């Protein structure tokens, strides 16, 4: 049967975070490191015999090698059918769609999302379940328990499968299909948005757009959809070729890392709309001419205008946002009279709400927005949604957002990231804050009254599961908020994220500098968290 059973030593550091297992490439290249984790996934999967699996990644370094290893192991572990993206490329939202469309048992997505790539960068493995969404904590905990005791893995000694052309292969009874990575996803987008109107906009001489694919996975998707299908001029999409090291850049679509795009939109080049997506295609940044749209505002604007888009013309069932995301979407839900939910960070928490039909739109402040069309955040979908609104309203990004603020008020919002601090320092800061929680309510600090303070806990309204210690919340009487949270997406030390939010209803005060508006909250955050003292950092590494 050409089946090998290889003895191995289990690794005890393979505990998945909020988006799967992320480590340095060098860690994944250690002897049998990838193999033990993949075997742990297969050991956890029930009913895998003869099942269908989706496989692909964001094209980063080690992607192709990992795909060949996983194909050999899938055959050895009884998988019946694997769909693989051509060239090993498959965006996370496209993978989610394929899992659902092909009724697969799940999908293995090879990505470290917005983390840097290359031989000295990061790599990641994430398993998405049959609804197309990230696996539950129960599943990933079981994978980790398996990984800690795996002493052998199953694999077949075969030659590599050609990935650069579409085709069908048989591997000891397991069918492998190398498929067009873009086509199924593009057809899904056509079913949601008015491509005729968007095409007219993109072909207009008076409208210029730029999309930065950041040398990551959305390059092929953006070229095919925006330029070839919708008729945008050639060159609208730049950094379109996926590269194993993302061209030496950091594939994170924000003001700090998409500098070339920012320069094009903030100089007098007459570009009306700019957008970017990240390593695996699930995040997005939206820009107007000399105007940045926060992810929180983006979700709120899309929700308020959803009925202008064909796929949502019947209205929305509800909205969900992650806890650190600003409360702007809540205000829209209240006016629409639909439910709204505050969940922990991590897209898997939206999955139950989407499956239960309780929400239609959802999003996170970390540049992720999506809807019930899949079970992941979706960067290209968000860009198409904005283009559909621009085509319908025949107005600018800035005017649309300012009109929204005039109706709902403005939530001034920012995130301060302290990257790669030691895990010990991060835990000390969070514990220092936790020790104050019982006494903060009713305290006046810098002229602001604290209404409540807690360590956020979430009870899932669908399955009743409880997720605790999801971030420190400090809530003020005037509606402003401070959030402290340790991120689980990095591979070096810890990232402390401090979120600041201040509501302003008066239109006359909607044109102020965000950091100046939030200056009192910034001082309060330092007074309570002592981040500079306890981390040794004088300032955040990234402000968004």
C-alpha cells in the first residue's frame, strides 16, 4: 500500500491561538514539526474516511512544501477527495466558500495572515470546519492534546503533485483536484453585488481606484475581478504577484504598512478610492481621497446601507462585532431595530450567530469585515461592498462617512500596539489591571467617571459555551471606553493592544484629530496600566 508509519517525538508547543498554529518558518521546518500537528488534526477528525478536504494557502514561504506533505498524509489517513488551489494559492474567504460549496469535512488553510513571510518570517496552519468557519476552541484544544502525545504519523512516499496547472490526480484512491483558485469565489461575489453598476463606475474616466494586494494572496483575485471582469484599467491592482516573502513587506493592510497606497491616496493624484488586503485575503483597509475609514466605521456604514446591495436588499437580521471594536455598529443596529452582539476577538465566535440566522453582518476592528455568505472575514468582499455603495450613491467615500456621522454620531477610535514585548511583561500588565477592577467603578480619573470595569466574559447565546478572560474593559459614564488585551496572532513574545474610544454626537466636533480627542484616555490608560513602566516601552510600535 506504500504506506509509511513514521515514529516521531511529540512537540508540546503546538497550542493553536485565535487563528490556528502560528510559528516561525524555522520552527515549522524542524524535524516532523508540521507532520505531528497535521497528524493531530487527522486524529481529531471524526468520519474522515472517504471525506472531502479543501487545501491551500497564501503563497508564503514553505507553502508549497507543506501542501505536498499534507497531501501525502491525507491519503495515508483515509481522506477521499482533496481540492487544492492552483499554485497552492487559496485565500481564506475562498477556502471558506469552497468548504461550504463542496460540502467538505473541512479545510486546512496555510497562512499566518498579516504576519511577515520569507525564510525568516512566519508560517501557520488553521483548520476550518464543515460550516466554513474556524474550528471551535473545543476542537483546537483536542488537537493540542493530540499533538502533545503523537508518537507516529502516517504518510505516503510519493512524488510531488503538479500544482501550477489545473488537473485531476489519483493518489492510492484519493482524488486530488487542482482547481482555479478564483472562479468559484468570483461567482459568489457576482451573486451578491451589482457587477454591472460597479463595472460602469470602474470604467468611468472620472473615477480612479487603487488596490494594493501587498504581494499576497488577493493579487490573482483582484486582477481577475477588478481589472478583467469589471473593466478597471490595467494597473489598478498593484503588488499583484504573490511572493513567498511578500516582497519583503509586511502584508498587514493598515496605514503603517500600506505606505505606497497611503501615499497615492494622500497626494494630489485624483484617486477616489483605495483599498488593500492582507496575506491570506481576509482583511481590508478602505480609503477615500485624503480620508481613512476605520474598520469599525466601515462595518457601521455597510450595515446602515446594506439594502442598496442586491444580496442584502431584504435587510439584515442583526450585527455582531468583537468586544474591542468600536460601538458604532451598535448605533446602527439600534436604529434599524435589529439585534447586536459583542463577542470575543476571533472569527469563530461569529460562526454560531451566523449559522443560527441571528446576524447578517459582522466585523472586527483589526480590519476584518464580512457577512453570512461565508464563515470568515473577507477583504475583497468588503471592497466590492464599498464599490457597490459608491456606484449607487454617486458620492465620495468621505461624504458617505461624514453623512453617517451626522446621523449616528462619531466614535473616535484608535488602537495602540506594543509589539513583541515579553510574555512575562504582558501578563504582569494584565494582572496589574485585574487587581484594580473591583475598586475602579465610581472612580473619577482625569475628569472622567468610571462606570464599570471587568475582565470580559462571553456566554454564547446559541450553544451556551463560556469564554472568559477576553480582555480588560474600563467603561466611562460618557460612553467612552478603554480596552486592554494581549493578542494571540504573533509568534514573538506578546503584543499588548490598547483600544481607545470616545463618542461625539455634535457634528461641529467631527473634524478633530483622533489622537488629540483621545488624549485624556491615552493618559488614563498609562495611569491605570503603567504600560511604559512595566513593558519598558516609551511609545506604541503601531498606532491605527
